[in-house]
């Protein structure tokens, strides 16, 4: 039986999100989280601005703003402000996914145009958060996975530039040796060790590479570090907003929208993962929390655009720390946010990270983009690469590569089209979205029933399911199973409706589709607080005996359905039930 609410209790969770650990523990873990993520937050805008040829003043401002915004959004994720925030410890920080498109934006239009592009793209995340249930068939894991595996392709030219970034007169082997040491430590430490040491592998790699660069080859210039104050503010190098909306803006906007979609999907995955590690007793995934996480991601990008720095996203390493320590209290997220903001006022520490030699940074990002590619492949494999999905992903990936490197009709694709089609993420992302929409539009027709939940609704649903089974040519046994699932589902929804206020009558949309000999039923209703998956899990843990009347519909539903999934969003519930033609026997009915 599908459902994330089942499973054994996790005894290693010391503090759940609603519990408050001692202040010294919360502060100590806050510093630990922050130190692990600090290098990534600082190096991402550093790479973006140095590769694009930005000024030192703008770089200092962008790093400062990135840290402050990361702190604010991390606190919002934990604390939740209205519908913004997940309510869990989700560490926010600068995202490397935007580096390639951001470099192009700075080179073509300056930091002001970059700021407006980030603001515009942040609106997509607010749209996804508010309409996540309605857009679930278009913005799928297949789309996210395809764009993710194209990110390393678009970042490759930047990484190659950083690999060759050594001072004039440096020994010939300085770049390769420094990059090799950084890469070796970053990769070999997690391969050999586990636990806390594995989490520190990126930082250890950067330290090892920097030591070799400074002590072995003298290419780690610390003069700006010596000149920087211990405590202070950066020069006010705010780039402003370029509202001219030139052709370059419109050419780059689709790329930013694609990467924003990927960032939202990344946040979705992290929001699911943190829910799974935060509770002693497993719960069904709360999609309202995921909507809040994506909305907070959008708020972070909006603030980043207004401040003129690189966008941010959730960091998966924070989930690993939560699982390792067993402390998932929201108080930790608040402490992490405070520590990030405090680091922003330590110029000497930030200067030490900003001047890390190019080969060290390049080797670090080789590991980052490799993990991004693997993460994208995991998403694609989890979604399932059948013939159709495999064809879509393969075509989109190939087109993304050839357009990224101008391998197809370069003499004919010029001007505005060259800017629009010159980014692999844009081409690949648009390809997979258009093919997904085509598949949805031309797929098998879905039967629909729209009504309101009331005492008379069951008769409508029953007649609808009988007609649906007849159109598919299914036998009497399959029809009986469909009707039984419909009856028990309506009893559950009807009981919830009876508990609601009379003036809050719930509407219902039933969508039925066939998948070979199986039927997929979607019961979409306005929100109810109870999650059916959690209720089913409680049945599994109950003592054997005659079920009480309130439990009977749940037990019957589990008996007749092969899988049940309950997704709860803001203002809407989606109960997805799969019914197989072969009998499915449940153990404790």
C-alpha cells in the first residue's frame, strides 16, 4: 500500500520541530549549520561577479546581501510567516544554478538588468506555490530533472575559466596541482569517511587547496584580507534596477524562468526530505508545508533581486545535519539565520573566502555540478524513464547541448534568436515542457464529474463510475471494485463534510482515467485538515479486533485500492487512488 505515513517510529529524533532544545545546544548547532554552508553562500556570488568582470565594490556588496538574505529566509522557513515558510529547518543560501545565466545577464546588461530578471523570475515561485496543485501535470519531476542535468553543461565554460585563473608569473603547474588537491580531498573524504566528517568534506577540500596555493605556489593573495576590518559594513554598491527592458532582457528571461522552476523543484525535494527526518513517528507529506517552502524561496529571490545579488535556494546539507544530530527544532533554523546575518558584518572573514584562488573554486564547483547532475538523474529515475519519458528527456538533453555550444546551424541562428537559443537550459527546458503538454493534450481523455459534497453526492459518483467502467469495457468485477472504492471514499469525505460548518460546504471534482487494466481516480475537494494516509497508518498500528464504525470505510478502502495518496495543499485536497483489476488483499482488513 502506497503512503508515506506508514513505517516505524524513529527513536533517534531527539527534538521534533515543535520542541525546544536548550539554548546552548540550539546556538551551537546554529553555528555548525552556518559554518558548513558559509563557503557556498560566499563563493557563488564571487564566481558570478568575477567571471562577469564586475567591480570589487559590487562583489563586496553582493556577498553581504547574500548572507543577510540567506539569514532572513532561513529564519522565515523555520518560523513561517502566514503561508510563507515550511515550518522546518531548511537552510537557505546562494544557488549555483543561476551562475551561468547571471554571468550572461551581467555581461550583456549589467547588474541592474540582472536584478530585474531575478525579480521577474521570483514571481514564478509565488505562482507555483499558490497554484501547485493545478500546475502539477505540467511542472513535473521530469521537467525539473531534465533542466538539472543541463545545468552542468551551461556551467562548464565558467568552470574552465576559473581553472585557468592564476596570477601572471605563477609556476606552470600551479593551477592543475591546486585544483587536483582540492578535488581529491573533496571527493576522497566522503568516499572514505561517513558521519560528521563527510559533511565537512567541501570545506576541507577548500582549505587543503588554499594551503597548497598559498604555501606551495604563492598564488593566494591575502593583501585584501589584511586590509579588511574585523567588523564593518561593505561599500554601498547597490546596482539599482534597469527597467529599460531591452531585447537582451526578453532573450534571457526564459532561461531565468527555467532555472527558477528547477530551484522550486529542488526546494520541493528538500521540503519532502526534511519532513521525513523531523518526526519520530512518520507522517504523510504535508504539501502545504511544501507550498510554504517554495513561497519562502520566492521571497528570498525577490529580496535578492531587489538587493542586486544572486538568488538563493534550500541547501540539502542542512537535511543531512538534521538527520545526523536528531535535532529538528524550529529554534535551530532561527539560530542559523541569526548566525548568517552576523557573518555578513565580518569583512575580514568574507575577504578570506572571496580571494580563494580560481583553481580551488573551480575544483569545488566541479563537485557541485557533478552532484547536481546526479540529483537530476535521481529525479528522472524516481519518476520512471519509460519509453515516452525517456524519449522526451533524451531529445531535450541533446538539443540543450547542441544549442549551448552552437553545434547546430550557427550561421543561421543570429541576433535575438542567438541569445534566446544560446542557453542549453532554455532550449532543453522548453522542449521538455512543450512535449509534456503535448502528451497531456493528446493523451487518453479523462472523465470528469464536478459536484458538491452532500448526502446525495454518492449516487452521482456511483453512476459516474458505472458509466466510466462501461466505456472502458471492463468486466463486472472491475466495476464492482471501482464502485466500492467510490463508496468508501465518499463515506470518508462525507463524514468530514458533516464535521464542517454548514456554510463551508465542500466542492468535489472527480477525475477518472485508465492505465491499461487499471484505473486512476482523483478526488479533488476543498481543504480538510485530516490526512487519510495518516489515518491509514494509525489503523496499521492499532490492536487487532473488530474495527469501530468510524474505521470501517478506511479499512475497506485500503482493501479495494492498490495505492492511496493524499496530497494536502492550501485550500485543496487531492486524494489519488489506483484500482487494479487483479484482487489486492490487505493484511488486516
